[in-house]
């Protein structure tokens, strides 16, 4: 199992395909993992783009097989440090990013921290909030119920960690001002439910000066696990074409 280890952090990652590198961030909120691409996202990026790209998927810290301490100072910067360390570890100086759900928050923070590193970004069903912060949301509580091996964590630490992540409305990891000034090409596929409000994706596409938007791109499919949103025919091809167009 490929692992990145630094300081007290362990990040599990997997690689798929070959070609220009694309860093993948799956859905699943703070339980974003490699396996989520196979089970909950609208398309499986690890399969759908493997013929054209070198795909790097990961379990974010404290999801799947990854682990890191949880402290009162942690926030989006903590995750971005992991992602930069992983790219350095793999010898990748520049790449595309493709994120689903919480993924656009990780992608955009990386783009803000090291703007030269990202050549293009795909933001699928971006999560975010409209209105004031009202405390820890259900997805955060679900993650709390599954985190392991953290005797250092108290409720006060968790409250502050949630605030650090989600205090800001819209897409919580960056400001609107950053997006307005970001020249990186973006393809936005807006969300479709209360946790991924379509207004979030539409505003992201409107603010970003070099963006494209596909408004209708998913449909509901009955599966043994319940209703799942899956990409409409042709959407994967449009994402692939966008990424190929922007390979340096």
C-alpha cells in the first residue's frame, strides 16, 4: 500500500493510468478517500480518465488508511500541506486537479497556496453553505463518529476545528475575492441538493474569470444502496476534453 509519511502524518494514496498528472479529491466530506470514487461519486475518475492521465487519488488525513493528529490550529492549510507534500514526494511539479463534493475546497485552497502548481481544475458538485455558520454539520458528526486513535481530541478541539473549516460561507476554503482573481482554467459542474447547493457552483463559475459550466450533468439512478446521482452520457467525455485541452 503506497504511503507518504512525514512528521506524524501518514497519507495513503493510489495511482492509476499514465500521462499528464491529475490530483483527485473524492467526495465524502472529511471521509474523502480513494474508495469513495468507486462507491459514491457521480463518476469514477480512477477508471474514466486512466487512458489519458496519470491519476493520483488519496485518503485525506484521518480518512481511510490515512492518519494525522487533530489540533485546535488545524484547518484547510493542514490538508493542503499534505497535498503539497504528496506532489513533492511523487516528483510532480505541475498538475490538473479534479475534485468532487469537498474536493473543490481542497483544490481551490491548493490553487491559492501554490497557484503555479495547478494548470486546470474540474470542480464537480462543490459543497458549501448559504447563510450563517450554525455549528457542526451532520457530515462532520459522521466523521467524528468514525475517527480513530485520537486520545488527544476533546469536544473543544473538535468545535474549533469545525469552525476553522466551515466558518466562512460559500466555498469555505477560499474567498470570493480569490476566485475573482484566479486565472486558472476551471470547469464547474454544480451540485444538486442541500449539501451541494446549485447556487454555490453557479456562483463559482460566474466569479471565476476563466471558467466553463455544465449546469445539467447528473441523473438519479436506483441502486441496491439507494438513489445515486450519476453523470449523464457524454459528461465524462466533456471533462476529459477539457483536461486534455489544458495540458501544458
